[in-house]
């Protein structure tokens, strides 16, 4: 089952948005029955269930839920009729059925880019009609493969106006959520893509983006990975945050591998190793249970 990337992918990889064609939308693994089977075999305690609320401007806080006893087919039903977003994180490790697909995707990325794809986490996303994922950045590189349904993706420039360096640094230090301040005027500079089944996209690391589902169930594979360049870049930004907080400096963001970024990356590795404080982000408490008998299938736990 081949994945096709454009001919210019090797030179454009990491700096431009690239579009792929893939065949995974044809797989029975992602039919309603297939998704129910995957959900029944996925460790339920790892299943992330979120509801982003009815505020379509994306300003209401995301709520975290659970579904400890619901059969997979009822969870699929809840996503179809509710207002939720499921993340089966690390599905390439937790679901053997999906490992061949992950291998195919990451193999194609390596072949086309000429770079090793490390730290491979393929997240299976199953989300309700009209769900919006607000303006944010991801630390790893991402290749998003659309399998079922349609969604609109806005990708924004990576400069300081769209992603202030202080926010990016704090995210990398795990001190804050990945959401960024958003203004409607940003959309004037966005590249907009209509994702459909059989289509994949990857964009430069740390490019801000947001997503809105069409009025249908959406199934996507969010394939996170790191290249050597993105690892060095991430560690260099980590060091920038240290310089800004502790030495009152205003370092600039970096791109690419050079003597400065490499020395900053080396410092970051050392600093992380020596740091004793727990850098875990405070986890969001679970406040609802998935329930097909209530509106939006979101039942508050203590109502
Ligand atoms: Fe993202």
C-alpha cells in the first residue's frame, strides 16, 4: 500500500507544506466495525476523550472525559452523534493491526526526505462532526493523514507574530498548553487545505495551525516524529527559554543545524539531565463520562 509524496519532497521537506496521496481510506480497519474493534482492543485507560464545548470560537476550556465500560461500537456511535474528540495515542505500539500502516507512512517519510524519522508516535484521531481544534503548535513534526470524513486545516507562518518565541519556549518547557493567542486577522496569511480521505499533509515543525471538521465523523492518523534537525531545533529553543528566564537575554529562534544551535542543543541535554524538578504538565482532571443517552454524549460526572 504505497504512499506518494511529491517529487520535490527531498528539498522542500521541513520548510514547505507537502501533500501526500495514500490508500489507507480503503482499509476495513477504519470502517465503523473496524473502529469498534480497535477501540475494544486499545487499553481503555490510555484512551484520551476530549470535548471542546459549544463555543466554536475555541475559547472555552477543553474538558477531559472517560468511557471505562462502553463497548467500542457505542463509543463510535457517541462520536458520530456527540461533540467529542478521541485520541488513541501511540496506536502504532498499542494496536498491532495498525503497525504496518505506521511503518508504511514513516518509511515513506524517510525515503522521500532522506532523513531518519525518530520518536514515531502515530495517534489515531476519531472526532465528531463540526469539532474544532483551536490554534496551536505541536512540538514534534506531524504528518496528518485523513482517512474518513472531511476537515479544513489552516496553517500559519512560523514567525514571531504568529507564534511568539516566549510561548513556543514555554511549551517546550512543558509549562503551558499548546494553544497560542489567535486573532481573526491571522487567517489572511494562512494556507487553507480541504482534507479528504486519501490525502496527507506535513508542514514545517512548530507551524501554528487549527482545524475544523465538516459535518461528518472524522478519522485521521496524526503521525508525530522527530528528525535530527527538529530535535536540535527543539533543544536549542529549550536553551533559549533558559537564557530568557535566567539570564535576562532575548535569544532568537533558530532553524537548521549550525554551531550555535548544536551548542545550545548540547546544553539543553545537559540541563534536562541535571534538572530534578518534575516538568510534567499538570494533567486536566476527568470531568465527564461518554454517554449516548445525553445531549452531545457528554455527561458531567458530578451533575
Ligand atoms: Fe496539531
